[in-house]
C-alpha cells in the first residue's frame, strides 16, 4: 500500500481521476471519507475570535490561550463560554474546569476565580437525545458549577464580548462547538454527486455515490452519520463489499455515551438510559473497543490503561 499526503480538490467520475495539490491521481475505485468542517452560520466575529476544537491545530491554539490567560498575573475573573449544547459542548463543559485546575497546579499559577457557561440555542441540552438524558446532563453540569443557558442565540462576537439574545457578555474565551458542515469538497464538485439539503451525499444500497465511488462516514446521507462508530461501520461494510459481499447496507443504531466530568457519563441506547459512574465505565469500555478496532488487543489494552492513568481527580466545584 502507498500512502500519499495531499489535499484533493476535484473529482472526475467519468475519467476516474482525482485532482490534488501535488498531483492528479487516477483510480479504479475511490472511497471518499473527508469528514466535516466547522461552520459559523454567518455569525459576525466568531470566525475571527472564537476557538474551535475540531482539529489538532485548533486545540493547540486553545491550549496556548488557556495557559496564557491563567498566567497573565492578574486577579480578574476569567469567564469561559462554550457555545453548543450537543455532545461535544457538554463533554467539554464537564471537562474544562478540571483541565484549567490541572494547568494551575502544573505551572504553580496562583488561584483566580473562573466561571464556565454553556450556551445552547435550543430549549434543552443534547437535543438529539431524550428529555430525561438532557435533564441528567444539565443536573450534572450544575453540580460541577457550569452555568447552562438554553434558548440563547449567539448574535455576534468581538475581542472582549459575546452578544447573546441582544445582551453583551464580557469574555475573552469563546469556544465554538456548534456548526458542523459537510466537507466543502462535495459542494465544489456538486455536478458529480447528489446532495441532500444539509449537503450530505446521497448513496445507494452499497454506499456508492457514483460509479466506482463510495462515500462513507460523516459525508454520507445516512441516519447516524456524524458518529465515529458509524464511520467505522461504513468502512467495514465497504471493505467487505469490495471483497465480494453482495449484502446491502444496513443502518446500525449506535449507543450514545456523553462523558461529563471524570468517570461520569450519560448513557442512552433505546430504552436503556442512565447517568452516573456506570455511564463513565461504559464510555471507558467503548474507548477500549475503539482502540481495539485499530490496534491488536495487547497494544489496545496498554493505550487504554495509559489513558486512565492520565486522568486527575475532578474538583467538586470549579470556583476556588
Ligand atoms: C471534538 C469532537 C468530538 C467528537 N466526539 C465523538 C464521540 O465521542 N463519539 C463519536 O462517535 N463521534 C465523535 N465525534 C465525531 C467523529 O469524530 C466523526 O463522526 C468521525 O471522525 C467521522 O469519521 P470520518 O472518517 O467520516 O471523517 P474524519 O475522521 O473527520 O476524517 C476525515 C479526514 O479527511 C481529511 N480530509 C478532509 N478533506 C480532505 C481533502 N480535500 N483531501 C484530503 N483529505 C481530506 C481530513 O483532514 C481528515 O483527516 C467527535 C467529533 C469532534 C470534532
């Protein structure tokens, strides 16, 4: 197998070629799994001032900013605002306070008051989950000292404030976890694909979007696209199809596990729904399964155990 690092910008499904920045590539079969990108829905200032967590580069920038903020020598209260009450925003809100305290301890930074808000436009958190799960998540965040604001629409961001429902809120750290759009490649090559109203690619019963072209994972218009488990399920399906299987694609409903703070998670799979340490254990086991999807069992176990050791004790409250 040859691995090529390049960014593709165009496809010609008739000529069976892909155009990259470095070269053009001809293919017999193409499997496209380009993932999602951040979108700001045109909200002024977010693209300039907010932080994202969708790539290593975005996370590095946020980490640097958090550390600088903690060590600027002032006693000012620091207010962190996370926008988006979906799984990513809820998980981040539950873990950010702990991370900041770890930073303080690690660098010996003197204590300063911090507060964390989670802002969601819908009437409740985790809108794709049940109301019971949503309530559990909100209660857990409250216990961790996170201020949850629902029915709140972000309208604008400047360097020093965020405007929510017409009211300004002073903050220098806004983390945008909302707004996921399909990879722009498909819009740019719209003539070659059929896209749905959200820009996802329609695929047939074998995940083909065009002759000799499969589209999988976040990119495909399937009910559970947007989850890592779905991306793996799709990849396994296409691998089997390429090896001669004639089975049609079946949708696989996925359990939803959202960690909120250390060793705690809400769990939902059909009628089985709960929140607590058992949820945290389920999440931890899911991580092990995820590692084993990519690594031999011994190596997966080692990576999993190391992940457990890195975790620090979660403080009861964020404020010091
Ligand atoms: C912060 C965050 C937390 C998440 N947490 C969870 C979770 O807990 N559980 C869960 O199930 N899912 C989670 N997800 C979603 C999950 O990560 C995705 O559903 C999954 O990664 C999708 O897999 P994929 O293979 O379709 O795309 P990706 O994993 O996004 O991979 C796409 C790859 O294609 C590359 N690419 C893009 N465009 C081009 C181009 N033009 N040319 C070449 N390469 C290109 C990208 O650089 C990327 O490496 C999370 C996502 C985020 C952002």
